[in-house]
């Protein structure tokens, strides 16, 4: 049952050409704007250059947008009565959530690959091929947390506007995740407790090993255990919210 639903949902997602173009194209355009035109893009920053840093940030954003959007489509499924049909099958809420996460990861892989390709073509550079490999894998796999985020929002609001709500919230989280501009001071302190911060910092770990550059050029150090705890904690919160929202929706139906 789970494998069949996974195949059906994946085909449906891949047929949505406009959504795929958005989740892949937008981060690439943002990388080209912020990365390839950045004046100090060739300067060394850790084990890579600044363009690689910007590329990593946009790959994280691409994966988060892809997983959020893909899982958020569950809201439309509910409006169409699909949730009621799933509720009549042996599929458990946790299985439904897990299937959505897997489908979202497939979509996210395309977004990460597209941003990395743009980086290769515009001069992003790292000291070793393993830095490229580990950065890409972390940016892709850890984006599963935002599939849970998108699913939780979709199942809670249960309307077509829920996808827009999740996307708008993601932009704010990306700002606090240090993806768009370097943060500093009190804002940086607050940002360390937000969902995207740990994810983004872990993706940068292969090149920066926890170093954080603020708006004044000062360098701070993030501990690896804290970044992992941030990701695991928020993944648990979003996962529990998703399962709870799915169960609540079935009781209403």
C-alpha cells in the first residue's frame, strides 16, 4: 500500500511542471543574483570561496522550498477528499507523513542539483571534491525537516492558502537561517534557535566547520552538537505536529 501510494504521489508531483520550475528556477536565479555578481565572490572563506558559500545557502533554500511546497500540496488533497479515502485504508498517519517526506526529497534533489550546476558554471570553488559531495548530501537529506513543516501547516489550515502561508513563513525562517544576508548581534543570537539555522549551518560545515561571519566581519564558532540538536529538535516538533494534524483531520472526516 505504502509503495503504491509513493509511486502515485511521485508521478503526480513530477507532472506539476509549473511547481517544479518554480522550486528549481527561483533558487538558481537568486544564486546568480547574490553569488555570481558578488564582488568578493572569489575570496577564500574556510575551505571554499564566497561563491561556494552563497551557493550552499541557495541550495539549502532550494531544498527547503521544494520539500515545503511538495508536502504542502497535501492541503489541496484534503480539500479534494483524498484524506478521507486514505483514512479508509490501513495506512497509518505516520506512514502517510513518511511517504510525503520521501516524495518531497525526490523533488528537492532536483533543486539542489540545479543550484550546484549553476555554481560550477559561475566559479564556485572548494578545496576538495568531498566538500562538494558532503555539502550537497547534507543540503538534500536534511531538507526532510521542511517536508514535515509543510505538511504540518497544510494539515492544520486545510485550505489552498496553506501553501502560501507555509511559503511566506519559510522566507522569514530563511532570513533567520542566515541564508540571505549575514546576521549579527541580538538577531544572530535569536536566529540560533530557529529551524533553518541548524540546517543551513550543518550544510556549511564541510567548508566552514561551524564558523559564522557576522555583518561586521567578526567570526564566531557554532558547536556541532548544538547544530545537530537544533535540527533534531525541530524535526521532532514538526513530525509530531504532522502526525497530530493528520489524526485530527481524520477524526473530523
